[in-house]
C-alpha cells in the first residue's frame, strides 16, 4: 500500500512540475513603462511628440509593426 501511495504521489509531483514548465513564457514579451499619453489640447497643425520606453523582456526578437495613433 505504501508503494502505491508513493508512486501516485511521485506521478502527481511530476505532473505538477510539468505544468509549471509549460507556463514559462517563450518568445518575445513587450513591456511598456507608460502605455498612454495625453497631449492635452492641441492646436491644429501643432507638432506633438512623445517618447515611449519599450523593452523586450522575452527570449526572442520583438517585432513592432502597424503602429497607429489614436
């Protein structure tokens, strides 16, 4: 009986460890310090600029394309 309990416990532990490994993030991962910027009232024709700090904390290259202001 102890051997069966030990075997079941070992299998449960292996399954749990496998599920933790599956949750590790693979690929690019974007981190943005400030996601939104409000320029306030802007006069027509006035140039507004803002710098966003973007970091790739993943383990593969991060590609950013199709950027559109709102």
